């Protein structure tokens, strides 16, 4: 079935297409014709440009949007620091001092729900590399929230693009561009700077976030696969323009800036964009629509065939961040050890599980809402139980991963773990290796010497 069967009904309409140049107006005629900044924009709106790349970025990378809004963004009081010493994405401006680089394989039990906080205060930086002030690297977060954001609050991150992977619960996200409804098995990308407000119509939520401090996500190249396959461009959905009128209430604009939280007051809603056009916008994607490719002869291909979105480094083919999924699929390979092989990787691999059981870890330690990190050159692979099962399996065509969705944030960077990720969350499994791989027994038998 090329789409997920969601328990919650879709609430909104969308514009379809990845990286498309879209335009949307909530009132007919609100978009100026031709000119981006006419002397008098329609209906007394203000024109405001949001740049997601440098003005002079090459045409194929250039991302920007023109907004036509009731008041421009700049009309607010000064930003003041908030929760300066406790905010959980706050690495004291020196991430290298608070981030632990360790060669061990790590695995986490399911992260706790927290019904006492809203979206903004639900963000826990678990691991990362680089520095948002240098626009390098990435951060990996767990979120767990149980409260709507305040009715007059909006949030944005100046640090990077958020790729949100819900594991539990539904996010109803009001953005400057319109509304997005995100359910488990969907993902959502909110680009740097875009303001939004998260409410939780079905109660508590939990999930994962990859924050990309540099560049933007693109679809991976398809090479010999051809012009369709993996995540197809037409299945990405951007919001349609929707606005509210409020120029009298007090609003708080919360901002994550270099990992610190700030807040500024203003007396108008930030969700006042009546029309917009451009190619820099939030979007969502149903992972159930992924067209999974795999071997139909023998061997287990590299997991790069499961890449949904990628953000390349300056070296083509080497990603700062790949978002990779392991969807339900048929395994038909003949004379093949079908799970992933044992390996060591120059890339680091952070994995999570949205639902079900991941087919390379069947001994029970890798659970939905948990995670694992196999850092640069850390050996890993199927646990002993999976290895035994797969080595002896009857190699008939078999469906794996039914009802399951595991994913990976893969990066060419060495990933460090925060204090919260290593200690405060109290979820690190001390016996990951002992349980998974130390039970593996030698099977080597020296061939008998032929008699002369
Ligand atoms: Fe791996």
C-alpha cells in the first residue's frame, strides 16, 4: 500500500512537490503580479523576503520566499535570554566542553514522556557535531511534550533546519506559511527561521529531531535507478497560506539562537502571512509512500538505498546528514545472509525506532522510542540472536518489518553525546555489547589437511 493508514484524519490541504516553486494566497489577489516589492502591495500588506540561502547562491541551490503580511517581522521588543542555565539545547556556547566523544556503541531504552512541558521546552539535545554559530554540523534531539504551546507564542530556530520524526502522538503545527498536521510515520521539515506554534490535539507526543546547522535537505541522486523511486518529489507536501488577524494581543516570540533560548514581546500575531511565493517553506512527507528498492538476486546492498533526504557536505556523496528509513519490504535474495552485515563505518549512525521491531535487532533491546549510536568506526551488526536465526533461515521470499519503521540519522561527522544523553536521561543500556555481540561464538573450522 503506497501510503500509511493513519489513525488520525488529515486536517489540512497542501501543495505537492519537493523543491518546487510554490505560490499560495489565502485571499485572492493578495499576491502582487510580476513585481515582488511593489510600491503598494495588494490590500495594504507588507512585503517581506525570507532568504534560506545567500542571495548569490547558485540558482540550483537558491532558496527564498516572498511573504505578504499584515505587519513585518521586525516590529518586536528586544529579545531577552530565557531559562539561560537550564535550557536543554544549551551547550554553554562551547559544545566541545559538554559533549562526550566516546568510541563505544551506545543504546538507549525508550525515552520518557514528559507531560509537563510544551514543544519548546521538550527539546533535549542528545548528540551532535559541529557548531551552529559556524553553520557546521548537526544536532540530534529527543522531544517529549504534553502541553500545547501558549496561544500567543511562536518559536523559531535560527540554528538550523528541523527534521521532525514523530514517534508518538500528533503535532498540529501552525506556521507562517499555513498549517501542517504531522502523525507518526510522517516526517516534517521546518527550515531555519520559520516561525511556528505546536499544539497536541491527541495529547502527549514524543519523537526525534535532526537539526541541520548547514545547508538544506535535498532528495538523493538516483543514478542508475532512474527518474523515479525512493522518496518521489510529488509526495512532499507544503502548507497553503492561512493567516489570522491580531494586532492587539501580547505575543511572545521564542527563538533558539546558538543553542540558547530567547524571547521577545510583540503586539501582533506572527501568523499574519496572507500570501507567499517561493521555494523556502516547511513541508511534510508520509514515509509509507517510500518506494523501497532492494536486491532481487543476492547480497545485502548498502543502506544508502533507503535514503529519504540528504544534506551533502562539500564533498559530493558524503553527507553531513542522511535521513534513512528501514520500511516494511520483501527479502528475496538467494544464498544470502539477509540482515545487514557486520561492519565499521567512517560515518556515524544514530538510529531510532518509530514502531514495531527492527529486523537486524530481534533480541528486544532496541525498542520504539529508544535509540542507538554507532559512532565513527564502531563495529556493529546483527545481534547474536538475529545472526543465528538468519544463518539458519529457509531463504524463501519473506516480508520483513511489517508494521515497523526504523530510521537512521547518518553523518560523516564524529558525533558527541551530551550530558543529558549520556547521564541525565538515565536511559543508556550498560549491557548493550554484552547482550548483542559478546555472545557470538567462533564458527571457524580449519579445513582438514588432505592426506598425501
Ligand atoms: Fe551500520
